């Protein structure tokens, strides 16, 4: 090898090392966060219409638990909760839309599973709602629990965890059922309402909303049984760790806000607090906003936009909503639930 060739090779090696070091040193890189900032709008994938989670109101405005998370994220990243566009996606198209960069994240009742991360190249940025699969049954069927559903006709959305959990449950309990498959949630609901099946199955939280959509809600009942774990949360592409970190910590900030007693209505008090954990939350100490590639008060902006986790839950799903779903597992860890977020420190 000539001396010139050796020097060139060493020079290329040094250049590669410098580029690698620069990429590692940058908390945001040139990925989704920069794209969102340059675009000036957050692109959020939501469901096609699920009461309490993501649906348009009479004025055409998107509302719901998942929608409020997107607005909190937009506020944290762009400083404005209204700088977000919502793309309704079916269960069958949601992950392809995310992988194809048609949206920056999914915030639409998607279950965190090994296969979806390892096989699809996605990353779940924590759990926003601890759910489980349940059953909405016609009262005329005369059942009071899932174990009484032997030989029932059951409507289910194809290609979802609900379809696979259903098969597992009946097989494990030596029961049989007649499966009625539909390409989307709307079709499955319409078939249930039309009497093509006796039972509709999907996440239990969704069933409370579907029941209210019936012409005669009193003629159906959400059975108490939960047959699976369905951890729901925002999803991003796995190839952008910086963006994953931002989405994850906005989620954690909303949970920590409730634990710290911070809400949209008392942010002025929080900003004057001398408590170390509150000062880190507001950005008065810690410098965590810069580490994320956001402003120092990113968490304050998120809460100002949508409220704490408790406010988001109660407004859309809890006692302040038509659904009135008990918080159950979605209560804070120190209040009898499993909702838990790492500290901002």
C-alpha cells in the first residue's frame, strides 16, 4: 500500500468517526422532530371514529383521549396545540401509514405487542391506557359472562389482536363460536346492530362507546369479563430514537403532572413553586427541554394545552363524559392503579 493511499484511508476513517460523533452528540439529529418543526404541523394518525378516544363532534372538530395527547405533543413541540392535523386510519392501514411516513405517530387504540415492534419496526412510547378485550352482548342472549358464550355468533374485526385473542379464549375454555369477520370496526358494529351476530368483541373501553351508538343502548350490555391485556399507547417508527424519546416523555409528563398536583388551571402556581420536582417540571431547573430539542417549558405547554392525565381521562372517558368508565387500572400507582411514569430528573 502506498503512503498516499494509507493517508487517504486514515483520513476517511477520521472523517467517518467525526460524522458518527456529531450524530451521537445531536439529541434531535435530522429526523422527525426537525421535520415537524420545519413543516409547522404535527401529523397524527387516529381512529376512524371511536367515542371518547378520537371522533369528530357536531362542528367537525376532532375530540377524545387520543386526540388530546396529540394536541399536548403539538404544544410541547411547536408551542401551539392547534398545529396538528388528524388522519383517520383503519386498523388494517394504520401501521403502513406510519411506516410510510404519512403520519408522524399513531395515537389510536393500538395494542403494544412484541410482533408489532420486532416485525414491523415500530416503537410504542409507553402506555396511555391499560385496556383489555371484552364483549358487548345483546341482552336477549341472556348471558351474564364470557363463559356463557358457547356457540354464540361473534362479530370481530379481521387481522386485529381481538381476532386472535378471541380464538385463544374459546380454545382455552373448550368452547365453540361462529366467527363473523369484518374488514373494519364500522362494519363489525353495523353487523352487530343489524343482528348478524349476538356479540361484538374488541377493547372493552371501545365497547362502552359502541353501546352508546346503538339505537337502543339499553338492549345491550358490556360483559364484566376481560380476556386479555391490551396496553394502548402512541406508536412511532423505530428508526428515530430522538423522536421516540420526545413522544415518550410528553406521555410521562402528563402522568407526572397529575402525581405532582399540576393541572391546566393551576399552572401559574406551579410556575412559582419552589419544590425541586415541580421546578424541574416547569423547566426552571434541569435543562431537560434542551436535551429533548424542545423549549425549557415544554411540559408546561403540554399541560396548558390538554391538562394533566387526570383531566384528559375524566373529560373524555371518566365521570365528565357520557362513557363514565371507571379509571380502574388507569389510576395512579399510589392510588390503587398501575399508572406509573419515570421521574423528570
